[in-house]
């Protein structure tokens, strides 16, 4: 199982992946949430970025402001995870 988490941090998007065995789905979700919360707490936004984020939507992604590189990064991450899943499935 893989839990993918997107974190908006200092005006950038960070992708976090937590891997677990099939029975570990709830664990991977809890760990991903703790990991994201710890990263956000350790890297607070300041200045102009903090002011922009204060007015950003609190849920969902504003695709107009994410940028091409973030979208490409997400696609690359999804392709890598799909390949990993296929390799694990073939191995049995």
C-alpha cells in the first residue's frame, strides 16, 4: 500500500509517499499525516509567501497556480509508483 500526500510548503508542492504492506493501510495514512504535520511545523512560511497562503483555498488544489513543474512531478511520481506496483505484482 502507498499513501501519497501533497504538502504546500513555502510556496512549493512537496510529494510524500509512505509505503506499507497490504494490511498497513491505516498505519501508512496515520504516518503520512504525522510526517506532513511535522514538516509543515518545521518549515513555516514567512513574509510574502505567508501572506499569499493566508488567502489560498484551504482544501483542494488551485491548478491555476500550481505550475507546470508540480503537475509534471505528480505525473512522474504516479508513473514510478505504477511501475513499482506492476513489478511487485509480477513477482507475486
